[in-house]
């Protein structure tokens, strides 16, 4: 059945040909070499078979990818009876060759990687909690080592014995085409051991589902996306293998006053135009629970930033704090009393333009622009 002629060559296609091109080329050739049209011609019959075989492979994107990579070796499955017994075709090669790269552990069942799975737990905290740190109890449903058999999976008083099929390696090897294929031992499912009398509490798994309460220590200074690892608190490994880890993914809720960038805290503070003109102080309630007095210099403009050193977020697992940055927004009054309006009218009469050098400069530039100079 096996041929050594390149499938693309047989189908008279480029290696880059798309599915449609391959299909129409196959149809043309199949018609040409069809036994009905070439009765008794051995050559045509062979060619027809070869073309069909080539098309069977290349029409399937997965098979085509395997062929592109490994050539005919990908399909020499037990040729002449000398190869492995029943390997279920190329999908096993695929798994064996790529399995390790494509998500390794999650594919499960491979002997040396029987450590339990890592788990993820998402936790939402406030910015205040991120500032101060937090101790928190969480409950998670995870599989833990079975108490009855201490994770062995064997009924207490009995023991697992070494698997005879794989001599305890958990893996068997077989020659498949050019490859030596290694796969989980079918007798012991990769564990290397066979249990005669399984533990009745865990049915031989060595682990049971349990609701567990864990104490999580969130250190001060954590940020959105910070992960806290609880070593060994993930899934139990099968039959006494070490457990995985539990990762707490932290999410920090939006704060109604502060925004954060690293250790710097930002806040926008609207101030009245009189405070902006005359100067003053304002009090900002910090995340540390203290009120921060911030001095506003006379004549401050909108957009100006005032920096309070050390009033920002703590440095995660370090010393000190970032800064608090206050961005000033000067607010124009919109509800004036009659008295206030009179005072402002009076004020305007005294204006010379020198009070506001920026607008003064702007208007004189406008005048020059229209004067043509
Ligand atoms: Zn058990
Ligand atoms: Zn085995």
C-alpha cells in the first residue's frame, strides 16, 4: 500500500497549494486514471490508487500538516506487521511529539508530571486594602490527598505493586516509522503502579474533593494583577504525587478619589478661583487614614500638579511609599449672589490686564495678527 512518491508531486500541486486547488487537481487525475476508463491497465490502476491515497492525506488539514512535517513516516503505521500493534494511527504521534509542548501537564497522564494542577482564585480588594495589606480567609473546593489511604489509593493494609507492563516506568516505548514513540502505560495509566484493592473512600484515586478554608496574606502595595502564591495548596497529585500551587489573582476596585500608577496616587482637586488667586490650603484624606494638608500657592493655574512626597502607595515588599499627586482644577463660579456680582463688577473696573499676563499676551498677539504684522 505504501508509496514513496511525494503526495504533492502525485497530485501535481505545489506544496503551498490551497485545498481547492488540490481537490480539482485530484478530480482531474482520478478521472484520467479511473479503472473504468483504463480497463486492465495495471499502471493506471496503480496510479489511481496512489493519487487517491495522496488526496486522502492532503484533504485533511491535520494529516496534511503531519505529512508536511514528517513526510511518509507520519503514516507508515505498522507497515509489514513489524511495527507496533495498534497505535491508533498518526494522532498518537501527534500527541507524543507535540503533547509536551502543547500544554504539557494539562494533557494529563504522563508519568513524571503527575504533580497536581495549579489552581487560580480571583480576589477583589479595595485600594485601601491594597494600601494596608489584608488577611483574608477564602474557601475553595479542591481535591486533597485522601486521609484513609494517605494518598496511596490502596486500601489500608494493602499495597500497590509495580506495574509489570512498564516495569514501573509509567511509560512504554514503541518504534513507529522513524520515531520512537513514548506513551503512558495503558496498564497503569502512567502511574507505574497497579492497585489490586483500591481504597474505598477515594476509589483508588488517592485524592478526594474537599472544601478547604485557606488564609491568604495580601501584602501592602499589591496592584491589579498581582499574584499571591499559596505553595502546595493546589490540586493534590494523583496517588500521593506532590500537589500543585494555588494562585490568588488580585483585582483592585476603582477608587472614587484616587487613581494609581505604580506607587504614585493621583487625585483631581477642584478649587475655587478665589483660592487659586489668593492661595490657601486644602485637606486630602489619604489612604493611610491621615488628612494631608496641601498648601496651594497664590496664582496657581488649572492643570498644575502638586506633589506630596511619601503620601502614595507603599512599595510592594520594599520600603517607603510613592507620592501623592494632586492635579488642580480651577472652578469658575456659576451661582453668584447679587452682592458677589457687584464685587466682581467692581473688580473688573480695576483690571489693567497685568493681573493675567497670559490672557494679556494672547489678546495682544491676536491684535497683531489681525493688524497684518
Ligand atoms: Zn483513599
Ligand atoms: Zn505500567
